[in-house]
C-alpha cells in the first residue's frame, strides 16, 4: 500500500474522531465557575448531560473566562477546518490532480497549523 493511501486513511480516522469530539458533549472541560463546557463558542453546561446555557449569557460577569472558552472553541474550529483541508489535499493527490512535491509542502504546512491550533486551544482550557 502506498504511503499516501495510508496517510489519507489515518487522516480520515483522525477527522472522524476530531469532528465527533468537537461536535458532541463528549468533548468537555471543567471551568472555574464549576461548569463543564462543550462547543464553548455557544454553550456552557453545569454537567455534561444537563441543560446547556448560552456561553455569552452564563459567563457575562466573568469576561476573562468567557474569552478563554470562546477563543479555545474558535481555535478548535479552525483546527477542524485544517483537518478537512488536509483531507481534500490528500484526496486530490490520490486522484492525480497535484504533484507530489506541491502536495507534500501543503500537507506539512496544514498539519503544523492544525497541530498548533489544536494544542493552543486545548492548553487555553487547562
């Protein structure tokens, strides 16, 4: 099996897992106010399976925590976009639409940006 096929399959699995994690309540973190947050751009939840509140309303009194949650969510959304972009590059390469060198440079840049955005977004919530 060619290395590009293996890389594309690994990326598709990562894309599936990352999309599921970002889009579901299984991706959660504990905030200082005692709330578990998921998809922090929009919602904050007292517990993972409880009724969720609007992040803008719930954290309105604590602008720093609200900013951290929203910034982390935005970075994770951008990381997800990079995952999709890398997948598209990989599929185009497998279809013969790009030269190997050009794809490799784009893939390296995309994967580095994705890793940085995801790491910063996760570190912000720790």
